[in-house]
C-alpha cells in the first residue's frame, strides 16, 4: 500500500496518526469523506424533522448511499465532468460542492432553491456550476440523457468550432463548454434497471464506446419490491456482463475506500477512451423509501438490523478510529461543527423568500428568444438567389396506392416548384451548412451506415424511409447524420442530453404511430427541462415526425394523428405545415429557436401537387403562432391545418361556386402557440366557425379551439361552433373504411353548407 505524508492542515486532536493511504485516499481525504457523509445524513435527519413539523412538504433520503456518492465525487471533477445523479445522491452532490443550505432551500421550496426555484421536490438536484444536470422524478429517464451528454462531449471535441457563439439564433444564448476527456456519471437504483431505457442506454454507450459511468446503487428494494422480482437471478451485474467495451465493477458500496478504488479504475478506463464503465454498488436503505413509506410493513426487523450493521457512516467512523486517523475527540468536534452549521442553515432556509405565484409562467419557454416575434418573419429569396433548390429528395407525387417509402420515385422534375419533401431536405441542408451544432439521427435517416459502400460508390444511399434526409450524410459526414437503433426513447433521450450541452439535434421519428416509446421523454423530460430547473438548463431539440393518413392502405399504424396529446404539454412547440413553403419556413424557425419543437410532417403532403413552391432561400422563416389566411371570405370561418387544408379549400370553392357562400379559410400552421387573433378577427367578421381536423373528433385539437370561441366570442356567433374530424376510431386499411373514417371533402362541404344555412 502506498504511503504519503500526513496532511499539514490536520489539527491536533483531529490528528491523523498515520501517513498511510488507503487505495490512494489520504487520511485527510478520509476525514473529508466522513465530514461529507455525516453532513449528508444530518441533512436528511434535519429534513425529516422539518417534515414532521410540516415546514417542508416531502422528504426522500440518501441514507445508506453516502459512501459510494462521496467516492464518485472524489474521483470525478465538478464543472468538468457531467453528472446525472438520482435522488439518493445527496452525498455525491455535497462532495461535488453543493451546500447543505442550498439543499434546505430545496426542501422548503424557496425562490432561491438552485435546483428548481421551488418547482421540484427536494433531492432533485441541479447545479449548473458543478455540471449537475436537472433530473425528474421519473426513474430512469436520466440514463439516455447521460448517454447523449457524453456523445455531445465527444462531438464537440471533434468539432470545436461548433462551440462558438453565433448571433441571431439559439446559439446566442447557449454557452457551450467541453474538455475532450470528460466523463458523464449517471446513477440509478436497482429497481430502475428493469426499465427499457436502461438497456437502451447501455446498448448505445457500449456500441459507441462512450465515456459514461453507470452507477447502480443497489439497496435491494424499489419501494417495497425486492431485487429478485426486478432482476432475473437477483444480480444486475450478471445480466449486463455481456455488453462489449465495458469496464465492470461490483462492490460493497458502503465502504468508501473500496468505492473510491472502483471509481478510480472506472474513470481511468473511461477517460482513456476505452468505453463506458458499470459500477454496481451494494448499499443499504435504512430510512424506508421516503417519508411516505414505512418499510416495517414489508421488511422484518431482522433484515433491517442486518442492513444497519453495514451503515456506511458508522463504518467509516469506526474505520477512522481503528486506523487512528481520528480519535473520539476529533470525531465529536467534526460532528459538533456540522450540527452547529446545520442549525444556522436551517434557520436561514426557513426564512428564505418563497416564489411568487405570478412567476409560474416564467421559463415555460425561452425568455431570450421568441419564435413568434418579427425576427422570425423573413421573406422568401427570389428563386434565382436561392442557394440550393435541388435537394436529392424527389418531387414525384406519392402514389396513394402504395405508401411503401421505398417505392417513391426520387427523380426531381424540372419545375422550379418543389415538393414539401424537397424543401424540408433543402432546409436541413442549408441549416447544417450554417450551424455545425446540428446533428441528425433517427431510424434509417443516414444514407448508409456502412459508409464504405458510399465511398466506393456501390450504392446511392437511403436517407430516410421518406427520403427527407437524403444526401445529408454524404455532404456532412457520418458523425453529423447517422442511424439510431430502432428505439424511439433512445432517439429523444439522447437528443435531450445533447441539447442540454448545446448541440441542436434534429431527430426523426419515422412514423407518428411509433412515437409512444419516446413518450416519457417527450412528456416528462424534453419540454420541461427549462421550467423545472428554473431556467438553469434547456434542451431545444427539434423532433421531426411523419404523421397522418389519407394514404389508401396506411391502416392503423401508419395513419395516426394525435397532435393534441402534445399541444397539451406545456413547453413544447407544435407545428404542422400544410404546404412546402410553410414547411421550409417553419422548420428553419424550429431549428433556430430556443425551445423544443415537435415538427409534424404530413406524409400525404410530402409529394402532393398541392402547395409546391420554389425553394425560398437559406434564410426564409415563418414565425410560430401566425396563421395563414388561405382565402378570405365573409360567410363563415373554417379553421384547420395539415392535410385537411387542401380538402377544405376544395369544399370551400365548391360552396362558393354552387351556393355563393364565401368561406374564410384559416390554416393555423402552428398549433402551439396558435393564432388566436386571426381566429377571433375572422369569427367576428363571419359570425360562424367550423374547426376541421384529421384526428378523431372527441378530445381532439379542435375541441380547445371550439371551447375558446364559445367562451370568448359568444356574442359574435350566429350559429353553434361546429367541428368536422375523423370518427372516434383508428384508421382502417380497406379504402372504403378509411374514407368513412377520415374527414373527406364531401364531409367538409356538407358541414360548411349547414353552418352557412343555420
Ligand atoms: C417511471 C416511474 N415509475 C414509478 C415511479 C415511482 N417510484 C419512485 S422511486 C421508485 C422505486 C425506485 O427504486 P430503485 O430504482 O431501486 O431506487 P431506490 O429508491 O431504491 O434507490 C418508484 C417505483 C417513478 N418515480 N417513476
Ligand atoms: Mg433500490
């Protein structure tokens, strides 16, 4: 065992009587470790007391997990490495540099709580100065984000210019820093290893040899469910041992010396670029799951007492005494100092200002960049000045008889008018040229993962099942455009981690129908990172999604809509263009803005004759929240978007031709935010409103618009507010059924006529 000199900082009484080191830990470090671990335990105890006094509102402890956290913090570097801890990592955060006072601010929900400003439960750590990234209560969502964080570090090291600031878009407000050899730490409980995202994260980290330390803090229980129910065979190390490229450790996580040595080996391995590490730390949980749980209901006394014998705080205390590093006086002195400071911190925290109710809307969206503003309203370049009007995605119309993407002909026609597919591809290309922070990934989006085939010109490449990303890998390289595994949570979770570091992932979900594995990330993570961290972190990802029906044969799983599920999520911008020009302008706004955006692309419109346009140039933008009046009218207002726009236009033209009723047709273009002013102005003029949408009728997007009109324009109405939408079923395969299910031009015509005649 190596020896070093006793640290001169040690006072007499606290004195280390030995110059030994313990797996590289000096006596002073062990004393510091004790200080941290004891502090962590005492913050828990204090919060528990405050909870019983009803001065705080929730408590979850890190008790029993202190040693492993302190050991990790001693090895890794705050503000240099990155941390995705979970709620038991109080000791880790303290040892990284968070203070007990800051933690108590979180417990009372103070305005100055650095974790969330009183928005999250205590122990949901976020310390930007330490690179501790905001986390949620959802077990396991942090793991894929940590993988994305590590990928971002590697990407930035290879593309250092991407870190530069730039004016005029989100980059102005996003500081990016990287080290080149940083490690991302992520922790989770034994129960959390049961979730799919854990396995997706391990798979990707392994495959890409990412510098991530996965720390499983195995306290044998997930609330009341024991580990053998979660994990086949009861030991997670055994199950993951086959992942290639990993360094594995299985340790007694109640022993800081053992844990320190394990983290040292793990970090050496990761920093050297060999790949990820897996530290399986056996720990204890002496305080029940949380204060809402009483473990005596499911754990007998004998089991709890056996656990208590491994209490890491007591063990280290005994170790320090036994090794003669501290004597009893020294221990008492440390503990007394901590208690005194705790009292002072508690008194201060209890007097801290609470957040004001009128702050609740702060940071739902970026406070810096407003995508509805005039800055995002630019004009199309004259066709000849457009830099790139001929992307490799084709202009051939989709044969509605066959939605199989492979059957789409890719030959561009000579016409200057391009399809929506063309213009989305061209916009992606120009934005990637302009902004090196953009990376594109998703299922099948690359031209070819086996890039040697491309280099040898053996193949043309794929570039998306609908060809929207065609040619981008060829131009920008395989580290900027690449395929993901077939796992939607993997796509969105990693993108979220990357965006937190400052990259701009523009990811693709191949079919809206398959977005649901990513739903936890899309609902509980991506849109809420800014709000829940009180603006300390943000993740302005663009998620492009092919959506919608009218495909003749699309059936249930290639025709779904469901946009209202996402417009119901605060923090997420949702746009849904109906034509090529709007798609280009809205996509550019989505990429340059500072909020996460769900960009819905209707498959039926990708290559439709309706709505083609020349490429509007590399700076064309359409602001969010601004509807387009497709045609003005006075007889009634039709509010719609997406693939219903051309159908409603046909119906409106027929109504005018046959019944001389002029219809004002509004294409909302963006659904959150939406253009209430345009709706209100129109309904005040026509006094009649019909909302038409492709999704099933009940609880759909139009329900909200109808309710607003009824509420705020009641006195302007001459007729009930009407809706036309799909039936309350999924979309069927047989075309006769599909026609009956989805709103058709004839349905729209009938509803418009009835409303006009009311
Ligand atoms: C996705 C999800 N499901 C359920 C819960 C409720 N819940 C909170 S903690 C927990 C148990 C977690 O157990 P484990 O991963 O072993 O961590 P431990 O609390 O034991 O440290 C559960 C079920 C949650 N937060 N998230
Ligand atoms: Mg557990």
